[in-house]
């Protein structure tokens, strides 16, 4: 595994997923379906969209958004849409 990963207990966010998370938080760029479901607190959707590696590591995603991201950027579809709108209005 590379250096750009997030670890939580025995779980981790793969390096390949960190760019999408960072682009969403910093620039309001809409992530793919799995990350969108995670951000929106949609466990059923996240499980349905996850590949095997991400499915095993969902706790790390929840911990990341809870511990490392702005509280106003995650939690529901409405919140995600508002976050992207704000970031787009401010020129990212």
C-alpha cells in the first residue's frame, strides 16, 4: 500500500480512493457512486456499490468523514448537494 491512505483500527481507505475524497472536500467535485453513498450516510447504497476491498473497509470511510472532514460536507444527499453547490459557487 502507498503512503496516501487513511487507517482506522484494522481498516483503511485505499490510496486510489483518497483523490476522489479530497476532490470532493476541497473542490466540490462529485465522487463516484460508492463514495457518494458513503458521504450521504447510505450504508445500503455503499454496500451495493463497493468492490471487495472497499466493502471490507467501510468503517475506515465512516471514521474518516467523522474525524477528518468538515461536518458540513457529509451526512445526507441534501448535505452533499449543498456542499458541491457552495464549492462550485465559490470557484472551488
